[in-house]
């Protein structure tokens, strides 16, 4: 029987990814669809995708599938046929990344209770009754109107480096907080045009359905999210209203959409939009850091973490014993995380 789990060391896999010279395509997709046996489907996908040299992260649940993966360019047609042959993903849109690069170093396919952690009681509303999907041209037209409310449905550390012109970017770091914030903010405005967007569209599927359930009458969502919008804008010569970078949940951390740098180094305040995790494994806080501070602090978030990584490896291992990475997201030079969060997980 084939192995259905990766058993190689993380460091070995990272080195293999760096040394890999073959051209790979990074893409994402999702679908809300009823699956009676997610565990069986998970095993079948892992076995088939391993044979096609697929890497990345995929969640399978009774409510559907959410995937962010990469595969060799030469296997793309084979993969597309495989998806079509499954039978439960007809007419699936594959969101090809705006910028390619080394995005994943191993294959993970897991069974989850939900394909996006949202904290919602799905039994109380119809998750398939979502908002009206907007193509890039329709999105531009509707968001140009003064009475339209445009909302970024991503977390604060995502919108900090890039967002659409005129978007409301809530200062929250979980999807559940985001939904509560939006519902409270829009009370008394249930007849206004509401447009929502996220990275690849999946968060807006659930959020727009929830708002419709709550009585909001004109709810819209950007079809395919920022990724598909950028593709359509380029292909059709549309004005691209996205400013800065699109944060992504893989080793690339972000895709450059425009030349604008709208964020700042969390250490010194210099204009910068490069995300990285603190090199101290007991910290691992997600931060924005410029090259100067990166060099000065040895890729860490502050002096204490720099001093730690300068210790001999043997002493580091001794001090790390029994500790867990605090995670979180740095919002200032003090290195204080806003939420307990390790390296970002998939939320496309």
C-alpha cells in the first residue's frame, strides 16, 4: 500500500525545494460541495497527487475542498484531466498565481471539520446562497459608485501590505472577528450595495451568504478574489485598482500586484512590505522587516531573539526544550503579537 503521509524531515524538504530547477506552477482552488466520505477522498487525492509531484496544502471536509498547491508545468494538463475525471468538481476554476516561485516544499492533504475556520453555525443558514459574483470589469464599475461599501474580508496583516482603493480594512486577525465587525458596522445599511473581496474568493462565499441570511439585500463578491481579478485586469487592459502586494499563505508570502509600497518595517518604520517569520523558532512571530533591520537583527524581531539565535545550536536546543513558538503578528517594534498565531495556515 502506498504511503499516504510525508515522513521526511522539514529541513531536508526545504533544501530539496531550493535545489529544484524544474518549472512549477502555483495555483489554488476551492469548492463547496457535499462529500460523504472525506477520509476516503483525502487518501485518493494524496496518492494521485504524489504520483504527479504535487506539493502544497489541501483541506477536505464534508462541506468541500480548499487547496493551495504547486506542480510541474509539464504535469498541468494531466492534473486538470484528473480534476475533471473526479466527477464532483465540474467546471472548476483554477486560480493560477500572479507571481510564480518556490511556494511549497511538501504535500499535505488533511481532513478538517471545515475548509475554512470561520466559527459560524452553518446549520442556521444556506451557505450556497452567496452574494452576486462580480468579474473584474463589473467590480470596477460598482466600486466606482459613491454609495458602494467595499470591504476587505482578509486579516489585518494581509491588508497591511496591499488592498483595493477605497476599501474598508478591519483591524482584525481572524475570519470570525471580521464577520462580526462587518455585521456591526453595516447595521442600518442593509439596502446599500456591499462588495466583498479576499485572496481567492473562498472566504467571501461564506461571508456573503451569512450577510444575506442577516437581511442584507445587495451583497456582491469579487469572483476568484484578488488573484483572478489581477488576471482579468491584465488580460482585458482594465485599470487595476489593487494597491501593493497580495499576501499569500505559502513560502512566497506575497505576490507583487502594483509597485506601491504601502506598509512599513515593524522595527524601524522604513517603507517596506516584506513579510518574514522571526528566525528564533521559539518566537516565529510574523513581521514586516526591511533588509537593514534583517541584517542587523539576524532575521529576528528584536535583540533578545537575535541573542538567542547567536547561541551555539546545542544551547539553543536545550533552551527550546518544552517551549512552543508564541507566533502572532508584530504590529510595532516592540514585537508584541496581536493574536496567538504561528506560521500562517491556509485561508485562501
